[in-house]
C-alpha cells in the first residue's frame, strides 16, 4: 500500500490542531489532494495521521461565521469556532486580510513511536504512507545523498522557505535549480534569508543589517551609512545579471555578465553582497586568472551604481570556509583607505567610476540570524513575527547560531 501523506510544519498551532482536529491556512495554497495529512512539531516530530473529512473557506475576523457554518453539523461548528477563538489568543491569524481554508480533520492513526523527519524541510512535503507505519523513528524526505554525502532534494522548492513559486524560479537555468536542491546550497540560504527580510518592515532590520554588514570596525571605511532613517525606495534584488564595464570589454576577450548574489539599493547607495556558505571565492575567470570573484563584483557593482555610493561585502559562514575571500577583502580594504592608486591598479581598465567605492567588508550568516532574533522580539505584526521565527529556526538547523554573551 503506497499512499502519499502531505506533511505541514505547524509548531505554532500543533496544540490547538490536536485539541480541536481543525487546521486552517491562508487560502489558496498549492497543496495536492492526498489521502492523509500530518502536522510536524518543532524538530519535525509527528504524532498523528489525519484525513480531511470536510473543508470550508472563511475569513476568521470578518465573516458572519455562524451563517457561513450553518450547513455543518453542530459538533463541527463548535470545533471550528473554538479553534478560531484559541488561535486568536495564541498564534493568531498571520494574514489578517486573507481568507483561510479550514480543514475538518479525522484522526486516522496515532503514531506512538513519534517519527521524526531526518531533514526537517522548511515547507510542506510529501511522503509515502509506509514511511509512517513502518515503526521507523526517522523519515527521509524525497531526495538522495550524493557520493560526497550531501543530501539533495528531488524538488528544489522543498529547500525554500518562502515565495517558492516566484516566477523568477521558473526562468532559472537548470544548473541554478540543481544547486538549489542541495542542503549546502548557498543559493537556498540567500533566497530564504533575503526573501524573508523583504516581508518584514525594514524599521526592524535595516539599521542592524547596515551596522553589522557595513558600519563595522574590522575593515576601514571611507564613508559610513546613516542608519537613523530608512531610505526611500529601498530594494533587495537577488541574482541580478550585470554586464561588465564597456572599458573592460574593449580591453580584450569578452567577459560575460556577472550574476550578483544580492543587491541592496536605494537612491543614495548600492550595496553588493557575495554570499558564501561552506565555500570560498573563485580566484580567477576564464580570461583573467588575476580577476577574482571579489574584484569582478566590485567592478560591475561600482559601474552599476554610477553616481551613487557603492559598498561591497562578503557574507560567509566562518573564517575557515572562506579564508581566501577574507584575505582579499582585507588587502583591498587596506589599499582603498591607505593607497587608493595601489587598489586601482587591479582594475586598470577603469577610467571613471571607482570614486564611488566607499567600503569593503566581511560579515557572517550568524549576523543575519541575530537580526531575525531581534525581529522576533520586536516586531508587532504576527505574520512578520512568524516569518522571522521560521527563518531563524531554519538557520539554526543549518548550524548558524547567534553568538551569546
């Protein structure tokens, strides 16, 4: 017997789901109809298998709930109404403007062995029924381990926390989506972190992000950024393709466009971030063995910024994983502030444009984890708090923890 089970993370509402046998989620969601559904606690543990015996779409704060539920039996109406009351008291409805799908659940099987997901996926994922009734305490997601022991999802979307059906993902080249499938994918971390930031009011993260990423003391700066006011038209872009300056193209063999990991920009400045997880920078290109990944990002980024101030940062897991990148940033930062002509020798084709380069820095994924922890503690909107909590916990699963003390 091979029947699919839809599993859904529900650490914030698992208690009231179990008490009322009701589950609600913002409508619509791209769930496939499956015979069984299971809800994952913190850590990925699962205690029960349910089926969906009925469903109804409601707006939990606007609708006349009694009239909307009139077609249901009295016991089911009571379960839904008490579920709504209890959820308002605790986790809340994270999208106050949205309708919600309410599932009326029927308990099909209690899992006394409390199986746990081997790799706790950030979103919903499907498993075989046999995985749950086998008695095994570990359930594996749909995927496989490479010869080097790294887990790869069959579907890259299972590695994404948020916005997993964004149209940009549909147009990505196959090699990019292949990289997104890996549990060590720096692309997946980049997407999950910065797409989550876009869903949170920048008042709660912008000053700390600038302070940790740019206005730090480890590397000398020519100019700091004022964090007292959130810039107008603040924008975050991922994997923007930027052509090299025309002066480089005229110099020799054509270099292709650079895919910049992260661009944070506004009317006053452009900040380019090269994101690494468990890897180091590339030290050269096909046409120039001395043109490392940092120089390439600085070149295309400062040219893209035009008259705006420009900053570059290397975002890494730890010093050991990206030692070449750290050494390069340290060297260029020192040259930029102590002998700018020495730095400009690395980019001799540039006749104008490097005047806008104001700083080069290194910061860490743990800095982002700390920012999300601050958001959890400070944001007032429940949906934003949920986004921050989810990515903070996911970063913890990636062994990215905030520094204590």
